[in-house]
C-alpha cells in the first residue's frame, strides 16, 4: 500500500430498491449509477481531483494499449454486466484484451474487464473496497487497482488474480513502481499520483517505453 496526497472530497451515494429491468429503464448516459443486489446505487458527480487521476490513468493506459495494439481501454460510464444474473458495474477506467472485444454489445459489455481501476470517493468506499472487490474477483478480473485520494486515507493498492481466482495484494517495487502482469511492459510510478498538477501522460509514456527494451522498436519515435 502506497500513500498518496490528501485531497478534500464531499460525496455521498443514494440507494433504492429496483429490478435490473427498472435500472435499465431509469439509467442514462448522464447519470453515475450502478446496479447490484436489487438496488440502484447513484453517485454524486466526482470532484476535480478524482477526475484528474481518472483521466491521467485512462490516457496512460490507452496510449500504451494503442501503441502496442493489444486491446481496448475505456472509462465510465459504460455498463459491465459481470455475469448473466449478476451486478452491473462501471469501472472508472478499464482494459479489455482484443480477443474479448466481441463481448461488447450496443448497450453494454457482457462480462468483466481484464483490468478494473476504481478511484475512490467518499460515497463509493464500501462499494469499491468490499462489494466491487468481491464481485470483480468472482467475475474474473485479472487486476484490480484501487486509488484512494481522500484526506487521511490516501493510498494506491494493486491486486492480481492468482491461479485459484483469488485477489492477492501486490506492492510496488523498491523504486515505487507497480508493474502490470496483464499489460506486460506497463508500469506506474505511484509518485506520479502525488504530483500537483499531475504529470503529462505523454512524458510518463515516454519513460515507460524508454525503460523497456522488450517493447517494439520505433515507439519512441512515435
């Protein structure tokens, strides 16, 4: 677990009983909402720091994946129906391998992402740390990143799915870098998330590509 800077957040989530069919009729692209265990969970709009971190991670992953042409990176809102009769979640940032792109329909993704990233807010703590943790584990997510920028709680946690399907925590290395096992060659310097303002994702990508001799030649030129 790595400590991040404190950022003030004031968010709450509301819940109300509803069937999945009611959730589909009620939800829209303008609402931050999920469905689980017979409830609609509606979140307040995220605060600026939440969005800064979300979009930095989205751009970092999408730039890496696009350069190597190894899949698809997206960001909420997009519904992931984790299993047929299970919950519908919307990870803040996600990665799906190219071979699984066919699971994307006109309305949703039928299954779980390979990497799910949640940036915690006050209103999403229990969902992200407990309920989504269990659901993502059951659904087959290979990596779960939990980034928590709240005051006095600021942490970055990373979990890999082991051979028995259980999430195991993984610490950054001695240099403070977390290396993905799903996207080989991608690493995240957790110190980047401490910077104010956040660093350029282009500079971060350049450092990643320079650091890995196994990546295809020509990426630095791009």
